[in-house]
């Protein structure tokens, strides 16, 4: 990968200057038959503006707590991941792709490594049917256009593959830039709000029976924890707007990781409270998040901290992270007691586990080692996942799977896809679940899963 090219700043940087810098950068990359990643200043605009304009094709809106939002649309390159090698295959593909990238950064924009966005299904083979068509076992993409909105303005990044030559690529890139620039400087029309016609929940009696079957298996020693999930299906009178849903979630749950990831005709929308890991150089932090109580319950904080049932649910997640990280780290640090993570509708027990990685440990290896945690699978992990595959009526797809980004430097931020659903046309499929341990009560678990469905239902318009 080449070092960034820095051009002299223009006194007024507008679309004409952006076109010139883009053309000059592409000419340099075309001569060497490389992928050009070109960054420059852009107008400040709502992040959904680009996604709304480019309604078709792969895209993502990404918002992390306390960070500038990002939207990426179009595809320069895709890495599809399959089967048993779906975690191992990402790192060599990432290295090979970015080895063919030249980066060009105008002085009007701060340089930053380009990112691949995507993720993995909860289990291989679990995203083969609707509504998951186009997602597969795992998929990451290098966006054609990425827009980041900061306090001072915006930054656009274009990624253009020139390895097969130059012919026609400049004219296409210029035309796309005009469309993108216009999207950032105009107000796209809002879709008329859809009206929900019906919501179909999983059968409550069947769900409660499943909880009873899990607690019976726990009593006989077959497992000690299984996470049980259920689904709610929504039908509206017209197409639902996934970007409006994502915006609503962002306003209500700013302390979560919010994303809307579109592959094919489906958009995977989430406001997840759980980050699986963040990697910065050789530093890694993984989150143990398990055990919960309604935020409006009397003495919720104290009751959650004192709850033996929730502590039994939380402890195996911490132990899992420590056991899996220790062979990959020179040191691991874990607090003695969990904290309380506060969200508007629910409180969670939270323990951050930090470590210093050994040389050569990549982000995808970390994900494959940690996933699934007991917070989304169970204990023992293999037995719990087998139980889920045999008994849950709906394949999870990417629900509870790892979703996020990994960049050209090898850094990454990966969430656990919870409080989520797929939007396609006038339909949405929403998932929620909870950890079942000794002492779990079927009615309480049904109520807890209903609480966890509430963010998406409210964002769709069901209060």
C-alpha cells in the first residue's frame, strides 16, 4: 500500500475541486493498475442522505457511541466467506485486497485507513433462506463511496478498482461523484410512513415450553445455559423505510451500536448494546454483557447487582472471554465485579475484559475464537448451539452474529447483532432472546424477550 498523497488545499473546496482531485488520483492508480482509495472534503449532511439516494445495492449506515456517523454505499470489492473457514478466510483476503490499494488524501480531509464492513451469520448455513438471501455465512465489502460526518464538515472516500484498466472508469466515477454530491447538498423526499397491518409473534405457549425443556436439561446436567430466541413478523401496508427506522433507533438509543446493513433486497437493522470486541493495534477489549432487568423496575440497579440468577447468567460469559483470550494475549485484565450498563428500557450487567495481544493475532481470529459467547449461545458452547439448531423454529441468520468493520491497518470493531431485525419491502422480521439458566421462569423470560423486541417495534411505529 502506498503512502497517502497530499495535495495543496484549495481556498474553497467544492465539487469542481473534488472532481479534479479524484481524476488526478485515479490517473496515478490506473497507471500502476491498482485500486484507488481517494479522500477529500465534502458538505456536511445527514448520513442517511447518501443511503436514501442510492436505494439499491450494498450499503451500511454505522453509528458507534460517541463517534461520528458513517454511511457507505456501493461496492468496490467483496469478500464472501463460507462454511468452516468463514472466520479464517477473512484475514488473508483482507491483506491481499489492501496490498493492491493506493491511498490518496487531499489536505482538506484527515487521512484514515479504509474499512471493510460486514459480518458473519450466527452459525454456518443459518442464513440460506429468506429473509437472509444475499447475506450468506459471512460477507465484507470495500465500499465504492463512504461518507463520514464530523462536527466541522464531511469527508468523502471513493474506492475505484483500476486493476483491469482505465477505460470508462473516470467518466463513471465523475458521474457518480455528481450524484453523491447532489445527495449531500439536497434534501431527499421522505417516504410516506407505513402503517403496520399486523404483528405475528412466536407462539407463547411453545416458547414457554422451550424454556421448560431447557431448565429440565440444566437440571439433568446436559447443559448449564442455553440462550433461547424468538421472532416477531411485521407486515405493513407499504414499504418500510429501513433508514428511517435506523434514524429512530439512533435518536432513542445513542449508547448502542446502531447499524443498517443492506445486502441484496434485505436491510439488517440493529441497535445493539453489546460489542464483541474492539481491536486497536495489539490492544483488545471484549464485552461481557449478560443479565438484565427492566429499567423502570423498582430499585432496578440494586436488584440486578444482587440477583443470583443474573449473576449465574453473567459469570460464564466473563469466564468464556478470559479463557479464550488468555492463549492469544500476553496479559488479560478483568474487573472483579460487573458494572451496570444503562439503556433507556433495560439495564444489563457488564464486564469489560481487556488484553494485550501476542504478535500476529488478527481481528478475524479473535472473532472466531470468541463467537459465540455464552451471552448468545450457552454453556457448554457446542451443546448449546446444537440445542438451538435442533429446537428453535426459525434459523437465526445473522441475529446474534458478529457484525462490524475491519480496516486496512488490521484494527476492528465488531458488535453482537442484538435488538435487531431484517426489513425488506413491506415486511420485517425481528429477533430477541434471553439466557436460560437454573432459576429461569418461562413467563419472566417471555416478558424479557418482549422488552427486548420493543426498540425495533417502536422504531417501526408500534408503541
